[in-house]
C-alpha cells in the first residue's frame, strides 16, 4: 500500500488556521501603534494605542486617569485619515480636515472642534487615505487567501481532489500568495511608519500640537502579521517536504523472475 503521508497536509491545515487567527486579531485589535506620552511637568505618563479602526487614549493629567476611545476618521476630500477622541463624528471630520490643511484644531476630547488658522503647523500630521485603503484591502485579501489555504489543506487531508486548483498545487500556491501579501503589508506599514513622520506625530492632535512628547513603537497587532507569514511559509515547507518523501517512497513492487520460485511467479 502506498504511503500518503497525510499528516503533513493536516499539519498545514492547523498552521493555516493559526495564520488566519493571527490576521483576524491583527485586523480587529487596537495595538498597531502604541506610545507613552510624556510632559516634563508631570511624573505620570499618559498612553495611547490604536489600530486600523480605533483605540484608546489614557490621560493622566489629574489624579484619576481619564480614558477616551479613539476613532480612526477619514476625510476623503482631503485624502487624509487621523485618530480623534472627539465624541461627535462631524467634529472629528473637522479635526481631520484641519490637520490635513496644516491648521491647529482643539485637541480636547469634547463634542466640538475649533480651528486656529493663524499659526499653521510645519507638517500635515495625517495618514494618507489612499494608503489606508490599500493597506486595509490587502489585509482583507490576505485573510481570504489564508482561509482558502486552510480550506484546501483540510480538503486534501480528507479527500483526493482531481482538479489541480483544488488539489495540493492550489493549496501550495495559495499559501505562497498569502505569505507574499502578508510580507507586503508589513513592509508597506513599516516603511510608511519610518518615512512619513507617523512615528513622530502619530496622526493625532495631542502630539501634532506639541502637548505631549511621544515614545512610540509598533504594537503587537502589527507583529502578529509576522506570525501569520511564518505560518504560511511553514505550510509551503510542509507540502514540499511531503512531496519529497513521496518521491523517495517506493510505489510499486518489482519481482525478479530469475530469483523467485515458480510459485511466486505463478501468483504474479
């Protein structure tokens, strides 16, 4: 009987599901950007963290910490996104448009936004809307590819699809694509983080206006993508390792009629 070595395929399924979970958590969690916020006159430092859709700002300006939800807000007309703690959507949009134009909006987490146009900022502390859309779209594509890779793995672990696209070749190249898209997302955000000034202004008024000095870094939500990429790369290794061992395994039995008895030859 030929050895199928389906354990390698089932291992690829488990690894693929793990990679999908990493991407889901990276998308949904609020720790792509994390920072400690300091003011020279205060001992207690404030904190900020946010992801692709929102986060939290913890201010320790008083004895009791104040926690404010953050909202990723985008203004398509000015190609800009920023995080805001304003309670009203219209106020958040006014704040983003002001930052995109280099003006100074009020940073307080209230319901209204006032804009000072007399003293413009040196830079525009926002995230490009086009970049934000492309990044989010690629992450969703990576998630779809990861789900497809895991689905094809369990299909091949339990059945023998005849179509190559549903067989192990399809599973292999889906994992390759998922790994490449994940690496692309990490490179895009990492390079943007270092070169656009996002690591300095964090796309939030409190930092852009100089009210706090940030000690910023990339949070666990970003680094989870590395784990997802490693899972998909591991799947490629598992599938190729299985193929290597199958090529080495003997698939047929050969009888040397000169060394076999008449009875053995008669059976065959």
